[in-house]
């Protein structure tokens, strides 16, 4: 067993030295692998962060009630008090047009633009929050019931945004799976073609090794390790590219989240997710090397 491990360590090191000794021959391959792996990784991070955003918006469920223009502030306040007594409603807050404009001016960053308005375009609003135990069907029925009142112009349910977000999430997940499969196939073909050309360039060396009694498995093993090293190198560079993309977008996302009074920040790959990426790329490189080079080794017989 010790001799077996020693041989594998030596051949693994030999494959790594082969890549390092000829960086010009392998750098382009590693860059292509990195780009191919960074696309599905970025899509995965996008879907992951969407899930986090969705989780923050799940509770509480809020209903936005827009009052008609002819409803006075007193009538709106009384309506908000009446709604708090309705089953499944935890609170109802009346927001006058003036207060809504002040809140918009404080959070949107468009103070100068708002100051140019001749009159307040905002309607009076009642923010209704459902109880935590209310089911989605209960909240939907509650929104429908509230909308039947004559003082109310329109009712909007936050869950509508969640449904749209969920639909977008499903599209991104489907794209992530599709592009992941396509890119893994691309990685497989790139590594396989690279090592096939490497085997053909070492034709005379392989024939001499077979002439002195080397087995096909002994000759094949360094190429297997070389495929694994190429896949691992591409995955590491893909992780670095994804990290740069995350850092580049984080400031923009933080600025957008601040407009909604949120401290949300983009999250990158966790340690376990990074390990999965490295192992998957290495295994793909190993399998590509095995299938691409074994057939050619059998054809290279001593002359």
C-alpha cells in the first residue's frame, strides 16, 4: 500500500510539474475552463441570493390599501381603526399623502426632483399587516374583502411580488441547471481534446515506455492527474472570477437595498459550495482524460 501511494504521489506531482513547466501550452486551456465554469457559478449565486431575498420578504405579509381621492384624513383614520378589528389583521396604519411624500423624500434620494412638484401626487394609503398565523389563502381572501369597501380605490398584496419573484427564481434555476450541464460538457471536451493532443505529441516517448514493459495503466495515470489538475485550476480561477463579480456588484446591490431600508448584501460561495465546485471540476477533468487518452494509448504500440 505504501508503494502504491508513493507511485500515485510521484505521478501526480509529475503531472503538476508538466503543467507548470509549460505554462504557455496550458494557460489558454485553463482560462477557457475558468470562463466556462464561472458562468454557471455566477447563475448559482444569483439564484442563491434571490432565495435569501425571498426569505426576507416572506413575513410579515403586508397589504397596501390605496384610498379614493375624496376620502378625508379623518375617514381614512377611522377606516384604519376599523380594519384593526377585522379577523386575521394584526395592524393597520394610515399614511396621509403628506406623510407619504415626506417618507419618499427621506428614502428615495430625489429631494430636489420632488421639490419641483406643484402638488402632491400621492394618494392616502393604509398599510395592513396580517397576523403571522394567516395562510396565503387567508391573506388573499382578506385583500379581496378589503377591496369591496367603497372608500378604497385599489388593493395590492405583497405576495403578488413574491409570486413574481418566485417565477423569476424558477427561470434562473432552470438556466443555472441548463448552463451547468452545457458548460460541464464543454469542460469535458476541452480537457479531453487537450490531453488527446498531448498524448499524440508524446508518441515516441510512450512507445519507448511500452518497449521496456510499462503497462497502459502506468502510462495513463499521469494524464489522468493532468486532467484533474487542469479541472482544479480552472475551478480555482472561476471562483476568483466569481468573487470579483460579487465584489463589483455588491456596492450597487447595497445601494439598491438601502432604498428599501434593507441591509442586504450579496453572499458568495460558502466553503462547502467551493469544495463541491473544485471536486466536480477535478472529477470532470479526470473522466475526460480517461475517455480521451485510453483509446489512443492502446493504439501506440512499440515499433
